[in-house]
C-alpha cells in the first residue's frame, strides 16, 4: 500500500529534491529502516520494526524510480531502451541476486547453534548503507542543466 502512496507523491517531491536528493533520501531511509530493525532486535520492542515498514515504499520509489528517470534523461534516445534494460538487469537481476547471497552469508555468520544475532544481522546493512551514502554523496555529480544536453528545452 505504501508504495502506491509514494509513487503518487514522488513527482511533487522530486521537483524539489531532483535526482541526487531523491536517491540520498532513499539511502537515509534505508539507514533508518535497518537501524530501527537493529534497535528493535536489541530492545525486543516490535514497535521499532512496525513503525518503519512504510519506509520500504519510500526507499523503493525514491531509489529505483529516480535511478530509472536519471538513466532515461542521460541516455541518448537511440539507446534508451537498452539503457533501461541494463539498469533493470543490474538492479532487479544481478543486484538482487548478489544481495541475497550477501544477506544469506551475513545471517549464517551471525547464527550460532541455530540462534540468530539479529542486532548484528541488521547492523551490517546499516553500515553498508552508511558507506554507500558517503560514496554516493562524494561521487555523484548532478548536472542541473541537462535539458540542453539531451536536446530537450
């Protein structure tokens, strides 16, 4: 349900945040999600877990939709279909496959005699999101003058 809300709200918020701001907001929301999961596991309070579940829709919309729009804007018109296919393959195919492998290994690493250390399990993606945020903020340069480059006015 929350994905639909954020999909409809996205265009209004995107006008202000643009690409970099939208993706940063999504990564920060992932940090809040994983941090809350770790905090919920640490305290035993399920309220932390339920409170941040709507953030999943926000993360999905602001990360994936902004990324797809960015690729669509930057790719030459003759390559747009291929570029969209490549980003879908990278995120929904390879990315999800590698994410599953990493997540499985993290859970295995923090499981002893069948007991999961959920605080550690959720801390790993939290730390990964922090690292990704720092890298993204440092390396991504959004050219706000893209209309003239792509022939759009």
